[in-house]
């Protein structure tokens, strides 16, 4: 009975919203509940958005690049948490400072409706973008490069849906559609002038998606950077390097520079240069190199292997070998061939010359002027003092 009385007294005390302690207590509770509720709702909606967008998981794992899908889901979650905290702050302002809830109620309802429209349109755009990307994956099995184009189009669908949802959400706050379009047009002109390089990147991204000089998974060199294409967005091309670094190249720089695609062809040619000494047996060296290439199962017989002397250099005889391998075997075949040729040369007494200097010692010469030697009894008077008859 005593505990029930204490509980009843606490309820009476807690429900007295005029006390300063009660105000601060309920304000703290409101902020905590706003944060927790916003976090839970954001996690649930992000999980649904991940499923609709076709993402494997909410966050990329270590080493996996963060795509535009992840960024948009993070923005969606941040907006939901911000709205929940805003509602909690309105309640705190009412408790501590007497802010009228009637005005907050109108603003809150408009915010909830606007966010609901934004979330709904984003879900729709994510679903449509996922369908477009999956269609591109199916089509890519028959037509190489289609997957990259449809991945790019899927990203455009999601960004476009988010822009439409944002305009519709702003309408809930009393903005007129015509005024919004006028504002968007004026802002678009100002942004276009201020972000010329960014718009060039978007235009170049469209050109890359249409003409497909490279696709996701290709090993390329773009803008002087080497790597495997991990993602192509409307703004950038993302490369993963061999040492697991991520290189982000804007699309305008990628399209405006030389593009070298090492994965565009199924076959790739080995082009190796070997140098031997002038005293070595040239025919023997040619035979060794040819035998090593022919014994390698990765080397194709057609086009035929080509091994010839190509240059008589200053201190070496240069032999060039050319052979064709599968694109995926090129690097391993090159490294193994260099190793095998070096071991074969060492075993057969063929030397690989290296730069060296020759020191030549010349005999010293006496460069002093010659001296006139006279006999001891011979005397010559100075010029002009000779005796006369």
C-alpha cells in the first residue's frame, strides 16, 4: 500500500508541467524519445530502401566502394532523424518557453506530409532504378557493355525521382508550383554558371554511358590513372587499383583524355625484348626463346610466335619476341616468360649485357719545350757582338 501511494504521488508530481524540474525532465525525455524514434524509423525505411534499390546490405563492407545508392539512403535516413528531432525540439520549446503548439502542429503536419511524399517517391524511384539495372544485367549477358548503360540510367532515375519528390514535398509548406519552377529555373541558371565543370562531367557521363568506351569490370587507363572500373556515376568514374586504392576521376577528364582499355579484346600480345652479348650465339638464343614460348600452354599457336633480331645496339644484340595470349593470362605469362628466359640464358652460357665503363690508361708524354745542348768548349757570343774582320 505504501508503494502504491508513493507511485501515485510520483505520478502527480510528474504530471505537474509547471514545475521547473518537471519541465527539464520531460524535455530530456522528449529529446531522447525523438532521437530513438527517428533512429528506428530511419533504420526500418533504410532497410526497405536497400531492398528496393537492390543493395546487398545497408553499408558497404571494407574495401567495397560506397555507391550513389548508399549516399541517397544515408540522406533519407538523415532527413527522417532530423524531422524526429525537430518535433522533439518543438515539444521542448513548448515546455520550457511556452511556444504555442497550434503553430507547431501546422508546421509538423506539413513536414510529415512532405517527408512522406519524399519517402514514397524515393521508394518508387529506387524500385524503378533497381528494375532498370536488373534488366541491364540480363541484357549484358548477351550484349557486353549494356549493363554499364542501364546502371547509369538507373542512377538517373533515382536522382530524378528524388528531385521530383523534393519539389512535391516543398509544396506542402505552401510553395506554389509555378513559383517553385521559376525558382528552380533561376537557381538552375545560377548553378549552371557556377558549376560548369560539374555539368561538363554529367554531359561526359552521358556520352560514356551511350558510347561505352569502357564498362564496369574493365581494366583501363583513364586520365593517366590505371585500375579496374568499379562504378560509373553521372559525375565520376571510380577505379580500384591493384594495391586496393580507390581512384575517383570526373567523367569530363576521363572522356577528354586518352582512354586505354586493356579488357576490350579477348586476346593480347606479349611484346618482349631481350639483349645478348655480341660474342654469344644468336641462333642458340633465338631457339631458346622460341622453345620457351612454344612450351607454354597459355601461348596461342595462332597468330604464330615471332622471334627475330631487331637491332644491333651499342653494346648488345636485341631480340624481340611476340606471342598472343588470353587477356586474363597476359600478366602472368609475361612474368613467367621473363623468368624462364633468364634461367635458360644462364644455363646455356648466354650473357645479358649491362652498361659498363672502360678505363683506358695512356702513356704520359713530356710536353716541355726542347732544350738546346752545346759542347763545353763551344762559345757563341751574343747576337750583335760577333767579331768582324
